[in-house]
C-alpha cells in the first residue's frame, strides 16, 4: 500500500508536457479541424508542431470540444503529429508558414490499424469484436435485451447459459468469474445469481467473454471471465438516455444515464429502478429402496418471488492536464425481496397408495445493501501507448434473510412453527497498479501489482416453537462462519508483432492466505499457498479476411463463500443443501485454437478448446433411510472437457440480418466418494439463433431461439431445455426515441428438468422459477439520435490485474 502511494505521488509530480518556449512572439497561426471516419469531431486530441529542419518540438495544443485547434507559429517549415487514443497517429507534412495564417481545413483520422486484436464483425444484433484474449459483444439493438437485467443479457450471449436458479455457466461450467468494468464488484459479491437480476440492463454497454484470460487478469475462474461493462459517455456537453419498461407478470423498470463534459471535468450520474414479481412452480418424485426401508413421495412447489432494487451511480473525471486524470466513482444499491413458498409432500406406500400429506409454507424477507467507492489515477506519456494506472476500491455489503415456516400434517392438530435468520456482512479492499511500456512501434511490456482483502461474516440460526410457545434454538443449525481472504498478486507480460504474426506471453504469481472458521464451535481451516500462472496467446493473419489464434493459460477456481458455508438451506426439510469447509481449489490447464473468416456478407468465428481439471468440484447427493436428502460439494480427482464452438453472423440482404452460435462439447469427470468410484461422460451442445428483419424504414422484428441439449452428470442427467423470444421495435421522435414490444419464453418452456439415480434411489424433478413475460419499453436519447449515437469505443474497461 505504501509503495503504491509513493508511486502515485511520484507520477503526479513527473514533468508535464508543455510546448517549447518561443524565442520571439509568434506572428501567425496554424488552425484546422479533426474528424474521424464517421465525420465526428475528435475531441481533446494532442496536436504537436515539429520543425522539419531538426524534428524538434516547437509547439503543441489540444483540440477543443468541436475538434478544432489553433496555435501560434513563426515563419518556417513544419510538420504536425496528431495523436488520439484508439485512432492512428496522423502526420501532416508540408506545413509551411510564409506571410499569412494557415488553415489546414478538415483533417481525417483513421481507426488504429495497428490494433491487430480488434476485428469488427458487423451485425445489427450485437457487434462482435474479436480481440487477442477476449470477445466483446456490444448489447446494441438486440431486442431481447431491452428492458431486461444483467442475468437476462448474459443468457443471450453465445456459450453462456443461465439456469432457472440464475446460476451462470460458460461452456457448460459454472466456475466462471464475473467482473464489473474489469474489477471485482460488490454488485455481484455474496450471491451473484440473485445480484445479477438486480442490475438494470439499460445501464450495460457490452459483455466481454474472456475464455482464456491472459496473465493481466486474476487467475480465478476455471472457464474464464465474464466482464460486464457499464455505460459511459465521453462526448462533450450534456448527453444522456432515459428508459421505462412495463410488463406482465408485474415487471416495472426505469433508468436514466446522464453525462456532462467540459475540457477539464466529466461528470456522470445514473439511476436504475427494478420491480419484478416472478411466480414459479416445481414438481419432483423420489423413490428409495433398500433391504429394510422403502418409500415414495412427491413434492409440489409453488412460489411467488417479488422485490425491488434501486441502483445509484455518480462519477467524476478531472483532467489535470492532457497526461493526468483523476477519476472518482460512487455506487449504491438497495434491494428488498419477498419470497412466499408453499411445499406439498405426498407420501405413498409401495402399492402407490397415498398415506400422508404434509404442507409447509415459507415467508421470507431479504433486504440487501451495497456501497462501492473507487478512486483511479491514470497517467499517459508522450510516447503513444505508455501508461500508468492506479486504483483503490472499497466495497461494503450487507444482507439479511429472515424466514418464517409453518408445517402441518393431515390428521394432526398441532402445527410445526420454525424461523431462520441469516445475516451476511462483507467488506472488500482492493489496490491495483498497472504500467504499460512500449519498447517499439509494435511491442510492449506490461507489469502490475494487486492486493485484495475480503472479510465475510455469516451468522445463521434456526429456532423452533415448543409446546409452551417458546422459541428455542436448534443447536445443529446454529453457528457463525467467518471467512478472511487475502490475495497478493503480480504479473509480467510482453507482446509484439512480427509481420503477420503476433505473440503475447505472460506470467502471474498469486499468494493466497485464506482463513475460514466456525466461531461458535471453534473449528478453523487456515490455508496458505503460492501459485504461478503462465499464459501464451498467438495470432497469425493468413489473409486479409482470415486470422487464426492459439492460446494457453493455467487457472484456478477457489471455493466460493457459499460452497464453504456448512449451514443447510432450511427451506425444504427433506432436502438439505450445505457447503463443505474442507473444499480445495480446482486447477485448470486451458488450451484454445480459433479461426476468424470475414466474408462479404458476414463472418464465421470457430474455436476448438480443451480443459484438463484437477480437484474437480461436484455436488454429491446422499439419501438416508428416513428419506432425507443431503447435497454437498466435494473434490473429485480429474475432469476433461473438449469442445468446438461456432459464431456466425450473416446478412443475406440489407433488410435481413441473422446470427447463430453453437457449442458442442464432451465432459468427463471421475473420482471416489465413500470408497465408490464416480464417473460421468457426456456429449452435449447448446445453441442460439437470432433473426432481425427490417419491415419498414423504422420498424424491426426480431426472433431468437435458445436450446440446451440433454447432458449427463456424475449421478444422473439434466434434460433438454429451450425458449423462444420475439420482439418488435419502432423508432419515433426523429430517431431520438424507440418503442419496443417483446415476449420472452413464448411457449413457457424454460424449465429445469433433471434425473438423479444412485444405488436404490431415483428422483425426477422439474422446476420453473420464471414464467413467460410480456414487456413494453420506451427509450429516449438526449443530444443524439440512434443513427448518430457514438459509443465510448476508446474508453478503457479497466481490466483486472
């Protein structure tokens, strides 16, 4: 921490760029206007004036908010060098001052052709940018994303699936790390599945899918990283957007995103509100047979989950000069959910005759709050691409789950009453320093340091009412769990281009110091370990329209907080879900090869990948003779995954655009549990197709299909799942506004169906926690129509280090 502060102070004090002093008062002026290829003004670009005689710097200025510049000059022969992030350096030669002012007119700057990593695949659904170590999907005009939340948007991404419980998986694995703007965030801290549903989709700019992260990123995440990039705006003046959504079942949302920029300051503010009522249902049938015990029972589950969230964000960029920027951000989210559940158990004898019915209700209240503050310092230098950045972040989160249970059995007069309390508090401290040094026109070295501290406290208890109507604690469900995680990391990475060949190689080291303890029973587990994580990325441009890529990385997946938590989920008294405090990290060797083919009317991105995992974590189901089921994660021995992935974008006509993606993979897991060998071997695939048709000049129709094929698990299999979305949009108010009507899951078919089968035990279940939805959304853009809207393409997403 002290080292980071010293470096920060040192960098602020570095000499600042200033034009050379003129030996005499200049008599004439050189002026002009900077534009990009789309005729947009290039704001705040560096314009440097050099002498032709000895290439010495004699003057300089920054273009204004209209892209214009004007600087004084003496008589002589000069050339201009104009630099701007994400655009090619522009050299203007033949600048000759004789006896009058010189106006160079409009100077057009092109996109940075040196950035080999950026290959843009055009398509109106979601623009795809293929980069050396990630793929960027701009949310864009995809109607299935309008009026949605972060969970819905992720479910529309190729290779990403979100199950009915909200758990996110990439290429079939839920061991994926989720970041916000390239950094860990309290927005997805303790309970990512639920937290993602609280983030309004209208505040999201793009999704970055990083399947084989480089050493620049945290080593956490078996299959990679999903980075959610929030909207920003760097245009001069006042800009913004407003969105309102209404739907059935009850679904109401509203948001705004405002920005005001001057030459010295950029101010931003955003707000998002969500209210959603999600009815759901589920059924299951279980049968257990042993030498002395047999039973059959059915379960019917109906649920109504409702709640709201409010998300606030403030930000300020202060441009100290053209090389130094300070950024401060503050975000706050508050949510409150209610969950009303009714469980019905129907017990049968071996003749399939109903013997008993049990009803159990749960009324749960779940308030959450999250506060996040960050301070960033960014410094650039005269040399293009050289930069230094520092970030400090503080995150605090609090969550309470309070439930009241009532249970009755037919033929019995007395009810069973129980209540549970679960309070979770989390604090995060993060410090990060990154430096990039170009050593040639195409090569650069990157180094970085990171330190993070995560403190969690979970207090869990269950109370039961006795015959005297007093509440007593159930000792087997009463404890306090503490989790302290300290991660220190550093990385070194180099990259360069040799003709059509590009290489990037890096090494990351991480030291982990993790303490988990059950405070009421004095049981603790303290682990310290150091790991090195190499990464290599290679790219070769075969032709103008073809590029191949090869990559390797070594990664780990630390057990999540809830995977270690030994307390059972008490909602279902016959099915207990508990963590395992003794879980070890899972390690992964990941290999990937990719090929990009750009065609006249589209593009095809193909990827072949292989992952070898050690210490694979699997959920194991165990059933006792009384019919109680316990689900607990354990470490198995090894796992292997092989996959082939396709992403196709094709525009057969100007008025018809469609995209398709498919992921075919095989996964094998094996290991031992209680002296029994467990093994699974499954072939499966997922796919998504989307078609967008422009019916008239300003009316679009979109249809999307998602499909997930059946797959085997260690103790059973998951059945197939599909859903269809439709949307219709129209631009109004001269392109400033858009009205969209959509339906999600047209046939109400998005359900999780699974079968679990072990020796003497069989279970089949079906759950649906979110039914079909109808939505209407209105969006309005301030200071810019859709056709002219300019995204923050050159803004850094703040990659994690």
